[in-house]
């Protein structure tokens, strides 16, 4: 076919797509296992791991199986593990006091992982009360039934210090209380834990994609968290929250969920001078697993594509239940 009608040569981007080696060489976004974090659950009162029905392939762990999981994470070369505790129902109370108990399930899990792998894996502790309160909210309640922001901050500080003592390299306040980063930073410093970092859940939305997580932690929540988590319709607010956390001393900031908030993630990454994390949440995981189980999509390719998209949007760190899968595929 004649090309005489073209007055100037047209560009051929396809030249850089001709072979797998070529595509790999010019790839703009690369996901490395070291930037992945695996969320994991330790449950009190069980003697073997319990699979989470809404999250196939994910488990509530015993102390022994959690140690084994941490070792697998190190062997796979992923960056960190983020621990959540599932206490006995009888240990829950309106304040969530088992959250800062030395022998509480989460602190025992942190200690077990630190004993098992030391500094070979970044050990992150979820710093929130929702798993531990009898009402399932992320803080203590007023007489009217709303979460008392300022009264909750003192409890977060106690929890963060207890987690640092148990071996956490990073505490991760996820309750979306105003001022939580500053109060936790001051408490850690006062107790000699200046080197313990804070990963702030800065832009955390009141998302329906958290559904399977409620099963994973045995949540007893009645109602919702819309008075303290962000409205999914708000974009600028995510940047505002991140900037507030940075001003209070956050070492890293997070956007949660990840996949449906890539615009917010990009905005936060643009303004942040510290590493930015994003959490590919339980609902995102469950949808991919369900579709793959039905043969509707290629699981391996979708896992890679979904995590790559999060990194492409600006995440330096990705919390994902696919961390071990992605590490093997990277």
C-alpha cells in the first residue's frame, strides 16, 4: 500500500511492543516484592488455622501458623506483614482494653513474628479498637452512641506503645480519629520508641468493599462508620487528610481502598514527601477470587494488572492479600 499521501512519517509506537523482551525492557512501572505488604490475622482460642469463607485462601492464624506465614514472607522477599488481632468474644468490652494488654492476642502475634523473623520483615501493627470493642466501632462511644474522638486518642496512644513493646516496627492508626498521629507520636517518643514509625491511614473511606474483612476479624459492628471514615464521593478531602497527618508526623500515609480510589492515590502521591501506601482491600480480593473460581478471568494476569495499576497511580507500598502470589510472579 502506498504511503505517498503522508506528508510526514507517522510514528510507530508498536516497535516497542514487538517481543516480550522488548516490552519488559521499556516497561514504565515495575512492582518489586519488597514494596508489598501482606495483611494477616491472628485469632485467639483456635488450635489450627481457620479459612475465611469470604476470602478464599486467607486464614485466621494460630501463633504457630503465623510464625510459619512470616517465614514464608521473608523467603518470598516481600517487604512486610500487617497484623490484625481477633480476640475471644468474652475479652471484648466497650473500651477495647484487650487491645493494649501485654497478653492480648495481637500483641502476642507481634511478639511471635518478631521472635521468628527479627528485622528481616517489616512488622506493622493495626492500631485501632474495632476488633476489640464489644460494639465494633473504632473508638469509645458517647452516651449518645457516637464515637468520642478525643477520648479515643488516649486509648490509641496506649495501644501503640504496647505494640511497640511487643515488637512492631510500625504502628498503623486506622481509626480516622482527628489528631491520632500527633498523639501517638508523642506517646511513642515519651516511652523511648522514637524509631518506631507511623503508617497513617490518612484517606480511608467508608467503603462497602470492606465487607469480607468484617468476617475476618469477627466484627460485631452495628450501624456504620460514616461519621469518621470519609465519604466515597470526596476527592479533595483525601489530600487534606493526608496533609494533616504529614503535619502531625506521619512517616508514611495510606489511601484505602486502593483500586477504586486511584484518583485520590495519585493526588496524595503528588503532594506527599514521604512514602505512600495503598491497601487493596478484602472486597477487591474477594471479587477477583470469585471471578477466577468461575473461570471468568485469568487470575494470574488480573492479580498482576491490579497491583501494577495501584503502583502506576503512585503507591510506593501496596498492602494486598495477593502479596505472596505477586512476589512469585514478579
